[in-house]
DNA sequence: ATCGTTGTTGACGTCAGAGTGTAGTACTGC
DNA sequence: GCAGTACTACACTCTGACGTCAACAACGAT
């Protein structure tokens, strides 16, 4: 079941072996998260034995942290260098990072986000999107509770939209970012709309693409 | 840390004790999922010892299944009796169920959905929303890949919108369903929009609530 | 008030999985 | 060609969590 190497390859350079383990661990952890993935699972995935893992990493937690750090670094590279610099344009970076490392992206936002011990990592990105969204949302949403709702939902929609994009087979990346921004805009519009408005699930004029 | 009873209550009727265990287990499991929650954690949460759990449930898996079944039953009651009968109106049911059992709702869709062994339960609801959404989406989204994207994303947004609503303090339930439907409509509109359109994250006319 | 029923308890068996030695083998420098 | 180094593998120990057993305590019915 090892996805990496069919034959009993041996003697990889240390750095390369480490990268291979990290890649395999990313795949393995992405399936069921930290607790449900054993070191033997990862070893099999990497085509080695459990002991080798300890030659490269202190512990299971250390390995997991390294995997998450690698994904975070990748994300930071694509999204933007500085913390707090998250803007609308960063959606492109999110997509690029997800395309580069789908399993890592899923691991970070679907599993690590639910694990109390590692939740802080993903919260860093979430709060960035949350904050930038909250500033903009406060301007258009009068009701503070609904502004908070939209601020909570917007980051989630951004991330889930990227994951759904992966699931859909990564169709034309050039337009994905715009569509995701549109979806987020739709969420914000839903929070901003007056209580009198009513809405139909299906637009009246299909494909009209009116203002959102 | 037992949330249920401050004093050493004893001698509860069997059915009542079972319900109390289920409620405590729901809270405990909701924090970290199945694998990361020990039976002792649950016992402490319920204010009893581990052995009692086995007087009421065969195994940890059995207990977890009972917890999930209870939440599913609650959900089915609120959302609609018959399977396959999911409509736009079911959003109201989702909100009612989430309000009645927040921890259970989170457990079902945030944790159980990621656990391969129990994923089938949540997928039943997800596929219902997915199917009803897909039928409507296919009518307005020409590109099949983006139709699939929206169909994947719509159920997630529905559920995440409900969770965000819980996080925001459950503001005016009467309008929540409409706003969530609007948010889903925004997602579909994002998939339906032509490739020429451009969008701003913040609507041009705040509060205008134009067609979505 | 007492007996049976039921809930409760601390201590124990068992097993999967984390973490660790010792031995073997392939690449690199002299 | 040889020695040193470093990566690999098997067999082992140990912790922690699931699951179990005997004894104790409290409530209801007679």
C-alpha cells in the first residue's frame, strides 16, 4: 500500500529521506488525523519501518508538528510573507498552496483544526481571515451579532471552498479565486441584507450573474 | 469538572441514567472526537465511574454509536420525517436541531464526519442536501465542474453556517434560516456567474441586498 | 425495619501502540 | 582495497486505555 516506492529502495540521503517521511506522514495523517494514525501506518506508507522514523524525529508529536510546520510554511509562502498581511488576493495563495499539497491542506484545516493541541496553528490563519473580514463586514452589517456570524463563517467558507475545489478536480485555477471571493461576498451579503428581503435558492435569471 | 451534578447524586432510574450518560458523552466526544476521548473522561463528565458505562453500553464504540444515533434521530425529527425529503425549508430544522443540542450537532458534523468508521451517518444528511442542491444547481450552472463544486460546497456551507450561528450566540432564529439560505444562494451564484464578471468582497451599496 | 434490587466502586487482566536497544549492510574517503 | 560512517531492520520493553470482576452502599416494597 506504500504509495511512494514499489521496490525496496535503500540508502536515501538524510534530507531526502526526511522529506519522503514528511510527505508520507502527510498522506497518512490526512486520512484519519493524529490519534487514529499509528507510526506503523506511517512507516508502511513511507516504505520503511517504525525505527527509522525515530532516527529523523524525536516522537510522534514531533513528527506531526514537523508535518504541520511544513504545510504552514508552504501556506505562508503562497499566501504572503508577513503575518497580518492577509487580503482578498490571498485567496489565490490559498488555492496555490492547496494545489501544491492537497493532503497537507486537508490535514491542516480538517484534522489539525479539531485537535486541541494543534489547533493554534490553523487558528493563526483563521484569525487573519477573520480579522480582515470583520473589518469589512462591520462596515456593511449593522447588527453586530450577524457581523460576528459572517466573520466566523467567511474564513470557513474560504477554506471549504478551496477543499471543494480540490474535490471537483481543480477546474480552471484562474477563475477559482474569483468564484470563491464571490461566494464569500454572498455570505457577507446574506449577513448584510435587511430583514425584509426574501431570497430564492435559485436565482430568477439563471446565469445573469448580477451584483452580489 | 462534571457539568451535570455538583453533589454525589446516586440511584437514578435506569433510563434517566442512560440519558445522562448519553448527554455527558455527547459533551465529552464533542471536544476531541472518538479516538482522543477516553472512557474515563466520559465517566468523569457524567460524575460516575467507568464501570457504570459498561452497565449501560456494550463498548466504547457502542456508546459512541448510541450518541450519534440519538443526534441523528433528533436531527431527523427536526428536519423531516422521511429520508430524501430535504428541501430548502429543512434549514429551519437544522437550526432547531442545532439549538436543541449544540454539542451533538458539532460532534456529528465536525468529528464524526472525519472518522471513517462513522462517516456514513453524516454522509446521509450531506448527500441529501447535495442531491437537492445539485438538481437546482445543474439548471443554472453550465460548467459541470463548477456545478459539482457548488454541490459539494452548499451542504458544507449550510452546516458551517449553522455552527457559526451557534458561535455567534444564536441571534434571532426567525431570520437565521433566511440568511443561511441567502448565503447558500450566494455560493450558487458564485458558481453560476459568467467568467467575465468581477466581484468586490464588499458590496458596492451596503445593505442594498440586491438579487443574489 | 428489613430484604432484595440496583447502582456504585477500586483493583485487575489484556492488548494495541509508542518508544528503544543490538545487529547488519551499503555508501564514502584514504 | 579498507575502514569509518550512517542508514536500515528485527526483537524487545513499557505505558496507557479498553474492558472485567468481586465487594459495598443506597433506595423501594412489604
